[in-house]
C-alpha cells in the first residue's frame, strides 16, 4: 500500500506521535510569525542539512506568488497545492522543512504527518499578540509573506486558537519562541534533540 493510499484509509487520531527512532527530516510547524522559515534556514545550516520552505516551494513550482495563486485558484486550490508540497517534503532526507501555518487545518495533512514515522515535528509556540506584532512589523518592513489573515484579527485569533490545539496534537517537541530570537530557537531545538538522545 502506498503512502497516499494509507492516508485515505487512516485517521491521524489512529497514529500516536511517538518520537522517531531514526530522524530523516525535521518539520517546523506553528502560526504565522513564529519564525519557521528563518529558524529553519538557520537550523539547517547549523546541522548541515538541506532546507525546504513549503510556501516558497509552491511558488517556485507554480511560477506564481502565493497571492496570485490564491486569487486564481481560491483557498481550496491553494491548499491542494500545499498538500502536494507536503507530500513532496516528506520524501526528502536530511532536510529541515518549514510548513505553512495553515497546512495543519486539513485532515489529509495531519494524516501525512502521522504516517511519517521518521519525521520529527517541532511546534514553534508563542502568544497570539506576540505573533501578530511580529507579522505587523514584518509587513511594515516589506519583508513578509502573503498573510491575508492580518486583515481581520478577530478571525486570525479564532484560527490561532483552533490551530494551536492541532499543532500541539501533531508534534514531538514544543519550543516557546516568544522571548527568543531565531538563532536562540535553533540552538534550543538542538539542545532538546541532544537531551533526548542522552536519555535514550
């Protein structure tokens, strides 16, 4: 049975998120503003792995920006591309992956993560207000990605509350990033990995 066939037959709730015995890739999840892309690139460099930003992979593969893809395909169409990109990412070895913040919404993506026993999933966590402040600062500097949720903070907060429980349920490690810069977060992840290996 292929992994796609398993996804169709298996609920993510059927698979416990056990710490992988062999880690082939590390997946960063979290809400917008958590620093997944920045931390991912830093961490990959520090441990000499490749880095894959799922959102950028979608844009490069489609030859269009996320904003244009949303406009042309709608939310369901973009999320389908995101699921395909996640499936691609889970086939890469020795790779740090930054997953888009909304990817966790879809049961299919939750199942893909649950059915990847050699993927270590790290949730980058912080309070809503901290994350929104970061996003707004990035938008003011002009270096942010496409974030339509910033247009309605009430909706953004509701999404944050829903997703936070999903991030927590679909991860092996949670790192509090509220008071850490990206380099400190990357180092904290490595410390947690070493601590885990030391206890095994």
